[in-house]
C-alpha cells in the first residue's frame, strides 16, 4: 500500500495511549502503546490490527515480526551520582505524554559529555543545571499533559483531534509543552497522582547486583 502515518486514540485498543501504523516503501510498523491494563496486551494488539485493516482495506501484511518494549520515566533521582552520569531513560528522561525518549536521550547525552569536557570540577553541577534549563521544564509539562490527556477518554480524544486538526498541529502541541502558570500549578498534583508509577526500578549503586541491574546487564550482552 502507499506510504502512510496514522494513529488511533481509543481506550479499547490502547488504554490511555495510542496505536500507530507507519508504512514506508512497503515496510511497515504497527504498534499499540498502552499506559494501563498491560495484561490486555495481546487483545489490544489484535484489536489494533483489526481496526487498521478496516480503515485501510488495502493493508496486507507479510513476513511479520513481533516486537515489544517498555518505557520508563521518573523525576527526582539525581542524574549524577557516584561519579556516574545518567542520561536518557536511565535518568528518567522521557516524554510522559507519548513515551518518546529519543530526543531526551540524545540531548542529555550531549549535555553530559559537554559538562565532562568543559565543566572541570563543576562538571556534575553543570550537567544538573543544564538538564534543569534544557529538558526538565518540558518533561514536567509532559507529565501535566499526561494527567490532562488521561482525563479525556474516547469522546475527549475525538474533540482533541478535531481541535488540533483545525490549526497547525505542531504549533498546537508546542503550546502544550511551553511552561505556563497552569502547568506549574498542576505539576505537583500530577506528581502526586502518578506517585506510585514514577518509580525508578534501577539503582545507582556501585557494582550493584540487584535483579533489575542483572537483567539489564544480560539484555545488553
Ligand atoms: C516500541 C517503542 C517505540 C518507540 N518509539 C519512539 C519514537 O517514535 N520516538 C521517540 O522519541 N521515542 C520512542 N521510543 C522511546 C525511545 O526508544 C527510548 O526512550 C530511547 O531509546 C531511550 O534511549 P536510551 O539511550 O536512554 O536507552 P536505550 O535505547 O534503552 O539504550 C540503553 C542501552 O544500554 C544498554 N544497557 C543497559 N544496561 C546495560 C549494562 N548494565 N551494561 C551495558 N549496557 C547496558 C541496553 O542494552 C541498551 O542498548 C520508543 C520505545 C519503544 C519501546
């Protein structure tokens, strides 16, 4: 089929998240991103396939390969500890609304490297303040966006799509990420609301052999 980039917002097939289909020159990716009800993963994905087939009757999949993954975002854990600099997801840096983390990973990696090269004895402090300046305000806004998005539900998603389609969508989203008075007001509430989920399962101890660190080590090998 022709190239396409499509997404579905529907709690029945992607609870509080989204499903997407990307086709480029005959290669495609279809996924469902869930922020709740993880045990329904198989059912949600099957519903996603069904729905995209209805929307795009010419969709014909061959040589499918399944994949899966998880995202992780959290706040408040030092991104520099015991002489180590944590970047990307291991520093909790990821967009809390959509689970996007590539730009956070690249930018925080660059900021850490720059601090080490230029910061001298103040390198850790330089890294932490550059995160505060460049990434954390946007990430805090993304947590507030998640709180607001989760309140919408299927009817609200339709309204959200209609509204964003009436204007430049990038501009619409950019505005939602700008620091604002309302955002600053709602951030503590969002932090409290998600307090049980904003937990980093990894640890920053030297030579740690906890289950999480062992598993990540094995995955890496
Ligand atoms: C299905 C899926 C789709 C996504 N789509 C998007 C998207 O469209 N846009 C976007 O911005 N983000 C997307 N993300 C999120 C994005 O991929 C991640 O947030 C980003 O890759 C995080 O980068 P990272 O470098 O922090 O971590 P990772 O990419 O996870 O890299 C960490 C690396 O460290 C290795 N490692 C771990 N422990 C050890 C160890 N002890 N020793 C040595 N190596 C170790 C791991 O094997 C891994 O290779 C997606 C994620 C998933 C799962």
